[in-house]
C-alpha cells in the first residue's frame, strides 16, 4: 500500500481539481460560489497562484488525486504582505483520511520558509467542523465569525476566521519585503 504524497500542481491535475471544487460548490458551504467554474477558469486561477510565486499543491495516493490546497497573500495592500491566506479542498471520498492535514501542513512549512509571519483561514460556514478542527489541530486559533455574510442553498452562512503565527510571528519585525 502506498502512502499519501503531496506535490506541486500540474496542469493535468485541473480536471480532478475542478471536479473536487465543483462538488464543494454544489453540495457544501466551504465555497460561497453558487455555480462551479469550468476547467478553463480553474486553470486561470491556478496559474494566477503559481505565477504569483505561491504554492499550489495536490495530495495523491496510488495515483489518485484526493485534494488540493494553495496559499496566497491575505490582502494585497503592502502592510499585509507578510500574511498569507490558505485554501484546502478534499475529495468527498477522502474526508478524514489525513489529506487536508498533509496539504495544510505543507502549506504552513512552505510559507514559513518563505518568511511569512501569519496564516489566515477564512472558513465557509460556522458549521464546517471538519475544516475548523483541521485548522485548530495545526495550531490555528479562533479569531471570530462574520455572521450571515453569505446566502447559499437556502440559508445564511457565516465565515469563520482563524489565524496561525508562522515562524517568529509578530515577535520581531518582518524580514521579507514584497
């Protein structure tokens, strides 16, 4: 039996990534999109992350892609340039198998090595116990909830904000400049 591996995305991964995301859009609350984007749009988004110099990762086991994750700037204004935001999506048949943990841990390691000081998670819906638990298990702390900020599948949705220090966090001035 092979183990789970995490690697950088390839363009050939886009059909599976698009399918994972489409399921999340259609059936879940992690994404506030209403209609899933097509493969061309998912390719455009992936290229934007990668060409911006940020990690976009996939997790696979036995040749099957089980999830993906990426990080980018939390916000684009200069004062935010040391803070990153993460996104993690796991195939519905791979929940609770350590896929999200492996992806998020690798994102944390990469962004820490690149000198980022904070990582922010904006989690779709306060009922998303899986994502909240994953982030908590990897050192994120609860910052708050933006109540009823979205409306999808016939109900109001919250956004949960969680945060984790990277490296020395806010104990010293940042070393990296954009």
